[in-house]
């Protein structure tokens, strides 16, 4: 009985993992597009004010169970990875 | 024209951020439930084999633009935060 319960929960977790994967990659594509627009405009890629705003929205909308601090940490990691993605694109463009 | 393009992309990014927030918290709740079941069973919370399996599934299903290594890093951070969530629950239970 308990074993089944664990199997069901793990199956749900696997589904959530795949949804997260798709969403993180969707976010990556959007950040790449934003990088392209900023490149055309000659605007800096890293915008600390915009990043702070996004983190505030995360905290304002957090219903738990994760604490704000934990979510801010996770999102900062996602932001950092996204910025690196833009830098990779920049680097590739320079190599062309 | 370009400014509007940036505004539209940022609006989409804000939506994806909120979807990610909801999904990470949904994952947190599932992990808490799994923690409860494991507690009843007397099983260890941390299962490195299960974690490795989940990371392999992430890589197998990765369609980019993020590289496997980046996604593995992000998911490891999410796993770590989830484990801490179970530990918090454990700690609270001990205080009751």
C-alpha cells in the first residue's frame, strides 16, 4: 500500500520534472530572443534593476512551501544560466 | 518598434517566471509528501540512485537551448532545496 503511494508520487514528480525542463528551456529561448533585440539596440544584456524586479515578483507571488530566500536562490541560478546562454550566442556570432 | 518587441518578450518572460514558481512549489509539495511516506516506511530521504535516474531523464529529454550540464546543475539545486524542505519538516516534527 505504502509502496504504491510512493510509486504514484514519484510518477507525479517525474511529470513535474519534465514540465520544469520544458519551461526552463522555453525561458532560455525567450532570453535568447531578448538578447538579440538588445544587441540590435546596443543595450547591455545584464540589467540588475530588471533582475531585482523579477525576484520581487517571485516573492510577492510565493505561496510556498519553499521560502522566499530559497526561491530567490533558485531563480538567481536560472538567471545566471540564461545570461551565459546569451553570452554563448554572442561568442558564436563573433566566430561567424 | 524594437522597444515594443522587448516589452512583449519581457511580458512573456514574466509569465514563464510565474509558471516556474508554481511548478517548483508544486514539486516541493510532492517532495514533502514523499518525505512523509518515507518517514512512515523508515526509508532514507536521500536516494542518490533515484536522483541520478532523474538527471538522466532530464538529459534524455533535453531539446535545448540549455546544455545538459547546465540543466543538471539547475536540477541539482532544486533537488538540494527539496531535500532541505524535508529536513525542515522533520525538524518541525521533532519540536512538536
